[in-house]
């Protein structure tokens, strides 16, 4: 019986890693849809989002099975909580990728606001690195990297706020750009949310290995 529980833990871990890989790929493709003005990337993102949703359902079912049959306590309980929350955050990152893809498809049929596109890769690179590093911390148990990953979210927030001001000024002076500016705003807001979810994953990993909650500035490492 112990072997069966261990097998289920391995399966949950493997499914999470698969979900992470597909989610990160979709995020990258959504950004390419915007930056390369290519609808085919947006189409792929929307089609593959169903796979992310299905993985979420499968992982949730495995977690429920483990809890119902194992009755986990202490570390095992935290492991299930962490896996469930990571799964949720990955699914929401997938949703944000779909939002980026759809808004990108709309913008691809309008004249480009090229001067406002430079911030997108800056924000996206940081968000994607945060996601990659947070999942890496989960895999490797490198909990000490979690606070630094979380701290990077502030740089994404700062870029978004600056971008928002620029878009507002553009809309004030050029009413013909309003629809496109709103589309770009929704894209950069989605990227900012991806970084938030990556930070959430880092917090969850820290809790898994340290049994300390970093949310809302609690138990901040010195």
C-alpha cells in the first residue's frame, strides 16, 4: 500500500511538471502572437488551453484520492496543499495566456502602436523567468530562492504602472488609438498577473519546505 501512495505522489508531481511546461509554452506563444503579429500562434494557444484545463482536473482528482485514502498529516498535508495551489496558479496563467492571445489577434488587424510594444518583452521575460525559477524551486527543493523570486514581482508591477501612464497619455492626445491602447493595456495587465501567479507559486514552495507563510509579508526572511 505504501508503494501505491508513493506512485501516486510521483504521478502528481509529473502531471504538475507537464502542466507547467504546457503553460509556459502557451505564454510564450501568446507573446509571439502579439509581437510578431501572427494569428496562428494565438490559435494554438486557444486550442491548447483545453489541455491545461484537463490536467487541472486530473491533478485535482489525484490529490483528492491521495487525501481520502492516505489521510496525510504534517509534510504530506502541506505537499497536497502546495500541489493543489500550484495547479490552480498554473491554470490561471494559462487563462492569462489565452487573454493575451485573443487581444493580440484583435490588435493584429489594426495599425501597430510600435512605440508601446517594447515594454512587453521586458515584463514578459521577468514573469517567465519567475515562473521557471518557481517551478525549479519546487522540483529541486531550493526554498532559499523563493523570497528572491517573489521580490522580482515588484519590477513587473513598476513596468506596468509606467506603461499604464503612457497609454493614458496616448489616449488623451489621440482618440483614434483608444481601442488599441485598451487592447495593449489588457495584454500588459495579463502579463503582470502571470508574474503574480509565479510569485504565488514561490510562496507555496516556501511554505511546503519551511512550513512558514510568506503571504502578505509574513515571516519575511531576514
